[in-house]
C-alpha cells in the first residue's frame, strides 16, 4: 500500500506532532488490535496493529514536502488494501488540515 500527501510545512517537527495526535485519537478505538507507534528517526514512524493474529504495519516517511504512508498488507487482507489506503489517506489529510488551521 502507498499514499503520499503534501504537508507544506517548513518545520518538519510539526509532522511528528500531526502523526502523534492522529495516532492518539485512534489508539483507544483500536485498543483491541494492540496498536503501536514507534519512531525510528525524526522522519520515520511505524504504526502497527494486529488483526486475526496478522500484523499490519504502516510506515510514515516525512521529507521536505511530503509524507508517504507505505506498507505491506498480509495476503488475508489484500481484498481490503484499497480501503485501507483510502482510510489512511483521508485521515492523514484530515490531520494535516487541522495542523494548517492551527487546531493542533
């Protein structure tokens, strides 16, 4: 799966806040799926959760203009891959809009 969103932020540290806030908003709703957020570096985070004993990971990579969300979907969930991409993309756009509006 892959989704790219333009963030338009000069302070890339703000992207960490956006990703953290988005994760926090959904972690409690996904608590049955053992959600995890791990920052690998200042510009790369991995969000994971487990469904039906299958781990799904989404990697968030931030550069000067974009945030890319990528990951591999287990075979069992391939029929839902486009839906997963759509939901992740919509949520990222929503949280980026909140940041641009000064709501975070």
